[in-house]
C-alpha cells in the first residue's frame, strides 16, 4: 500500500445527518471513479461511530455493508482506503474540553467500547489489502497526551490479535498538530504510521470560519504576509494561534511551513514510523490566488520530505474541492497533487 496522494470524503459518513437518505445521495460510484480518474491513489474516509453502532454499542449491519461497498468500489478503481474513526462514542473533537461529552480518556466503559468497536472493524475488514485503520481523528486536549498513548496501546494490541499486518495510523494531540507527534510513544508494533493535520497558518486557511473562536468573520487574510502581521493577528486566536506565535521562522511561506513540518519528520524518524498528513486545505472564504499559492508551497515541502497526504476535502464542508469557489484553480490544484510524486507513505502491505 502506497498512500501518496489522496482526497478526504468529509461530510459523507461523518459530521452529517446520519441516515441512509444522506449516505445514498452524498457520495456515489461516480465520485469514486472521478477521484481515481483525476489520479489520486487513495481516499481517507472519515466515519462517525453512529454509522457502525447504536447508542448502546450494538453493531449496525447496514453501516458495515455501506463501508464494505465503498472499500469494494475503491478496490475496483485501484484506490486504497483509510478508515478514519472521526468521532467515537465519548469523544468528538468539536466538544474539546467538555468532560461531560468527552470523557473517553477518563472512563473505562467508554474505553472498552472504543476498543470493542475497533475489534469489530478489524474483524470486518481484515481481508482487504487496500484498507488502513486510523484510530481517532484529532485528540485535542493537552492534558490527554499520556492517556491517549495508553489507549493507543490497548487498541493496537486488540487490532493485532485479529490482523497482524494492516497499517494503523494515529496522531498527536492539539488537533493532530505536527508539533505534538513527539509526545507519542515509540511504537512496539510494525506498520504504524504517524499522522498530522496541516492548516497553518490557521489565520489564513480558516479565515472567516464561524467555528473558530475569535476569528474575524469579515477580514480577508492574504498569503503570504509578513510574520509580524501574522503574529499580531494570530494572537487573538489563543491556542489555535500558537503555531504562528511560537514559530522560529522569520517569514510566512515555505520557511514557516518547513519549520512546522520538520518537527513532525523528526518525531517520525525517531519513532521509526512512516509519516502521513491526513488533512490539509484552505477554506472557501480565502482569496483564490493565495489559496493556490499556499497549495504550491505545501506541496513543495511535502515533496522535499516525501510525505504522503490527503486533501480536505472532496465535497462541501467549507473546503470542498468540487465547490464553485475553486473553479478557477481546481485543475491546477489537482495537477499539483497528482503529478508523479517522489513522496510515498510506504507501508509493508
């Protein structure tokens, strides 16, 4: 399995209205064929737990059948698939810091359910040679760093009892920040991939985003601008502005991107794992020429360090590549990311 260049299917089985009407109309066979025709080699499939189990933890057979169909369709089109548990029972990155809703790392029952769900997923998909498992999307809280390591160990052990070879992917805290991979324990297991998400500088990639606290809903932000400008404007974002505020880079652009990515590269090298970027992209509120410039810069740095990756996202979700906002640059973005790359997230399968 080579996870070189992929697309996320955000909003399909995650962050959505969970019913068959939505599932059957949001993504179809033609979409998978289009992604393959563009030249991508894999999809990352975010899945909320509601697709696979009810509130009591009972499996939903129709949900598993749906995911099987996607994996089969991808295999037919020579695409690999990352099954990403985007939301678990007891943990959703959207509820970060809310212990009433997010108690996975302190509640033994929730942890048992988490491991049991991955046990079922591993059992269901163990015969697919085009499938990888991503344990959980975007753990956020700093205080959960050690507890997340503990849960990773339990879950990987459970999966390996069923499938000794499937690639297993996981990342650090603070929204899968590149800078927190160093907090992950060195894996004892083989075929482990460290992942990070890259939306930096957030001030640019998430400009006008209503879900980012303190983000100005009216301000246009251009890329690049001076580091002084970005530091001044990022200060109001709190924790989500720290990547800029703490950066040793003197300029916004390739230097800033490389400084951030290099930390992830070093962490993966030290741990003896492959490195993969599961999400990156620019909101459909950003200036179009600047968006293309950012994609080019990220591409150049990912190429330099041979990092496989998956764009967020294929459709809608404020970042959808098929949206009208990207009409003038879509072809160029696809060409940038599907031209024969040197980078490969090479697994042993």
